[in-house]
C-alpha cells in the first residue's frame, strides 16, 4: 500500500489519496471520521484577482494556522524582550504572551473576507497580529518601569538603560542635549519606547528634534539642515563662556546661549558675546573678574599717584 492521508488545503482535515496505479485502493481503518474529508473537498482556496484576471491561490498556512507550543511562544517573547531590554523576560510576561497568542491561534478558522474585488482567505494569526500582541507586552513592561523610574526607583532606571530601548533613549536624550532643547524625562522615555519598537519612528523623532532646534535657534537653521548640531555650531561660544565664567565647557547648558542665535539674520558677534558675559552677575564672582577689577584699581591708583 503506497496511498496516504494528506491535508492539501490546510484546514486540519485529511483526505485519502490512493496510489495512482491503484485507484481503488482502500484507506486503512482507525482514522477519526471527524478529521477526514473527501479528496474533492481537500482543495486550496482560489479566487480571481480583479486587476490581473489570474487566480490567487492561498497555499498551506500551517505556520500561522497551527497553535504554537508553550516553549515556542515563550522563547519567541524572551528573544524579543532580550533584544529590547538586554535581560531575560519576567515569568508573568512570558506566560501572558504565550497564553494570549495560543488562545487566539486556537480560536481561529479560515475566514473569507472581501478586498479590492477579490475574495481573500485569511487563516490563523497573521504576522502583524502576532507582533501586535508581542509589542503590547513589551509596552506594558516599559511603561511600568518608566513610571517607577519617574519616582527615582534605581532598579527601574537601570532596567531602561540596556538593549534597543537603552540605545534609543540615549540617542534621543543626546539629540535634545546637543541641540539645547528642554525635555520632559517621562515623555522622552515614551518617545524612546516607540522609537525602539519602530526604527522609522526613531528617524522621525530625530527629524522632529532638528526642526525644534531650528525654531529655537533660527540663526543656525541652514546649518542644522546640513546635519550639524547646535553644540557643534556654537562651540566657540561655549568655550568663550567657559573661559570667562570659569565653567566646565562640557557642562555648559546650550540653552543658555539662545540669545547668541536669536536673530535669523545671523549669530551675535563673539566680541559682543564676551561683553554680555561680563555683565552677567556670575562673572563678578570669578577669579578673572577679581583680577580684572584689581588691575583697573591699580591703574586708577597709579594715575593719581597713589602707588609707585
């Protein structure tokens, strides 16, 4: 006997196919009748594509129509979680994802729907649905950690520093800082989350930061369009401020230089900026201010012959 039971339409029911050389060959006994159908019924669904006039054949969809094992589902989620956060997934999230995915897979059967003049057959859980479920659990974890981090929870803050989420967070935070823009820590974390889940979102968010920087520093708009950051463009002003006010150049708040690039026609002159810094109350408490004032006092004293 060389015939066999086959499931060509992927509906979970098998049909008996005898050996072509033995068309009257009988199937073996013992098969559950509820799982058997006629070979004339075991045919992949077909329909007509109105745009081409040709058939659309929906082939065997077993990779999506079947139910994932518990091990497969938990391994899939743990891989995604490790990529996102650089650590193994908590047990409750592993079980939650696996349960929801497997329950949805088990509930599905072939569903014909209409689209663009053609009947399309969707079987099982689509890759996008699967990804949406996975993302829901990743977001649940991230949102909880973001809320805890906002309260100063050190463990939660550490949990958000690794994996793709940590990379996205650092990239966006640096973009704000390098362009002298204020940001809300919780909002930044949410932006990092959507950016980590979707690389296209990361690019869009970085473009938005550049647009905001052009508005905040209009004198630099054309240079920002060429890929420079505000920090790079105002480097001479940052160093001048650090020298005169005796600050660490790496800790200078770029937003404090807004008056330098306020005019769309161009930057404030470097000399004018130096003069404005010496009018800052902070300058009077610096060593170079004391030295400068001391030199002025000595000059006046010499003028009036009070010192030799």
